[in-house]
C-alpha cells in the first residue's frame, strides 16, 4: 500500500513539474494583467468628472463609439456564427459521405488554414477592391461599381473572409463528430426515413450535440479574432459598419488611455463569459436530466 501511495505521489509531482511552466506563463501573461485591469478600471477615472468605480462602466456604456463597436461586434457574431456552423457542417457531411466533388469543396475551405492571414486579405482585396475583379465585371455588364471596402458592403466582405478563413477548422471537428456516430444507427434510420432533413435533425444533430456545443463556443470565441482581418483589410479606422470592439481597444492602446482600455476589456470579457457560462450550465443540466 505504501509503495502504491509513493508511486502515485511521485507521478503527481512529476506531472505538476511538467505543467508548472505553463501555469507560471499563464499567471504572468494573463492572470496578473487581468487582475491589474480590474483594479485600474475601478480606481482610475475615464471621464473629466473624476468619478471612479461603477461610474467608469456607466460612462463607457454611454460612449457612442463604444456602443457602435459593441453593436457591430454583436451583429457580426449573430450573422457569422450561424453561417460558419451551417457551411462547415454541410461540407463535413459531404466529405463524410464521400460524394463526387466533396474533396474539392473540402480543399477550398481547409486550404486557408495553412495560409498567412495577410495572403488571404490580399486575395480578397484583389476581388473586392475598387478596381478589383468584381467591379471590373460589373463595369463590363454596364452596372454601377460598388466601393466594397469603404461602404456598408465591407461588413459582408468581412463575414465572407471570416467564414472562409475559419471554416476549415470547424470542418475537421465536425468530421470527427460524424465519425463518432455508429454506422448501424445511420443505416437503420435511412431505411425508416428517406427525408434528409429528418435524418439530420432526428439523428445527426442529437448524436453530435456535445461536439456541436463545443464547436459553437469556439466559433463565438474566434469571432473576436476577426480583428486581424478587419485591421489588415481597412486599417485602424475602417468604415463604421466594421468598427469592432477590438478597434476601440487597439486605438486606446495607441492613445495610452489605460483606464478606458481596462474598462472596455472587462465589459467585453463579461459579455463573452456570461453567455458561455449559462450555455455550459444549460448543457450540463440537460446531460444530467435536470431539465
């Protein structure tokens, strides 16, 4: 018994030694700055009135620039996440069925994973630039050209870039989820029902629900990384339709306005964590049968 306890203790010490550098790095690079941001957000004023504490958060929520950035970010999530989920699941199902042409569509969406983001943006600039491929086509057809990158159309361009750039990662995850479904279940249900939609909503989605929830959370988190695309595409002050919270935060970093930066960061963090927390809680209750 003592030998087993000593062996377990030795394994625990070795395991802790391996993860200690990662824990130290996370603490120094993430936890400490986050705690400092919370402290700054409550102790330093972001307005001329000099008020601190909750007043900082109330002032930030009333800031029109922050409101614009927050609404644009929320709108981007609402539109782009369902699109990327639908596209990636569809392509994954085609690849899983090994239909004719599915490999081509799979390559189109998986290939951007290995491309640098600058290369992707340059490709889309060639397409959507004022003198790009689409406008040249519109001119030949006698139609008016569109300033895709400096008008409200830039929002649609950003959504397209986000879906194409990140869809491949979701496809790989959905393929793993589809491969986890026993073939016997698919065969039995295909005999009972010839409807594709009934098969998708009756068998596939319920069986891959844990994967679906995980991929959904990752897709929401990845939307906040779309700042790279928006920044390279249109700079630090883009059209108002694609001015995101990341632009607001980045511009305040350049202005060295740390109190406003800290308050904005905390608001964005809370707005991300609360929905994901309740979603995880709902999922856990559903799994345990409490709902």
